[in-house]
C-alpha cells in the first residue's frame, strides 16, 4: 500500500478516534474531575489532553512507513 493511501486511511481513523475520545473525556471531566481539588484537576486535565496520542501511536507509525518498492 502506498504511503499516500495509508495517510488517508490513518487520517480518517484518527479523526474518528478523536471524535469518540473527546466527548468521553469531556464527560469524565464534567462528572468526576470537577469535584477534585484544583491541583489534581490540573494534572488530570493535562493527562486527558495528551492521553489520546498513546492509542494512536501505532497508527501514526504505520502511516509514516516508507513505501515498499515491490522489486521493480
């Protein structure tokens, strides 16, 4: 598969993941995190802000692989 195709598929996958992750993170923040002390809130909001990247790292690595020439 060409890198350009992988990038298109990966971008669509990333957008779908973030579209699901964002409302879940906001619901968690609204229901649980808002009841914690401000220092804990800052840490948890920071974690939620970057936590989405960890599940997407394999997808990003796959998208950035070099094309295989196919022997031609």
